[in-house]
């Protein structure tokens, strides 16, 4: 009986020792894997600011800074920067060819400026017998930007018919709207300028039968 008791006690001690060793091994395993789990957020946190910080400021600042020198410091042309003229057509329209007048803008500011797109144009009838006629845009959807150096000009064509094909022989040159001044607004501005028509086959008058169309500004000779 004594021998059995001693064996039982020895087994109990061995069992407790084994349990203690297992617990120690578990703690060691937990301690070893913990830095690996903690390392992941550190890596992710470092990557996000680096990507965001480098991309956003570099993209926005670089683009804005580079654009100004290329444009040579040019700004959009305003009514104060240019002299506006309207010249009547050199020849009358036919069934195949319209009449062509033009709006011209000459840079008188002493510094470069730019024009992009179409001028706003309205022709008012001198006699007041017809309502004002607004020019309809005709041309490409993405017109080029024209940079006007001091003294240089850009021109926008005015296309229309000055022949009344529906009228009698004596009335073929009488159109619904006959105006000697155009209201002109430069692209990207709101100021309206009253510009007299000069020259042309109708002696300083735009004699418009039907629609009046306007093209975008282009570099003029």
C-alpha cells in the first residue's frame, strides 16, 4: 500500500510539471507571434501617408506652376485690352456662297492676352422694324486658344445671306434686318461693346436675310 501511494504521488507531480511546461510553451508562442501581428498596422500606416502626401501636392502644385510660364503670363483679353472693329462683306451672297463679314480684335494693351472661342454678337435693326438678331455659333466644339501679342489681331467670321431669294427682282437686296452697329462680347467676359460696321458692299450696314452665324476667333494676318 505504501508503494502504491508513492507511485501515485510521483505520477501527480509529473502531471503537474507537464501542465506547467505546456502553459509556459503557450506563453512563449503568444509572445513570439505578437510582434508579427503588431507589425502589420505599422506597415500599412506608413504606406498610406507616403502615397497620399506625395501624389496630391505634387500633382496640383506642379501643374499650376508649370502652366503659367508656358502661357507667358498671358491673361484673357477684355474689352479694355483690344480694339474691336466690324468689317462688312466684300461681295454679295449667292445661292452657293454666303456673304462674309468679320469681327476683328486687335491687342492694344501692350501685353499678351488670349481669346478662346466665339464672341457674342447681336445685330439691331436700324429702323426698329425687326427684333435684335443674335448670331448663332458655327464651328468646332473645341476651338483653339489664340494668343495675341501686342499689336496683333484675331478675327471671327460673320456668315449670312444678304440676298432675299424669296423676294421680287426689285426687292432682292432688302432683308429683314439692316443694322449698322453690332453689340459684341468677347469670350469669357460679360462687357458689351457697341461696334460700328465699316465698309462692305452695303456701305457700313449688315443686310441680313435669314440667320446670322459667327465662327470662333482665329489668328488674323
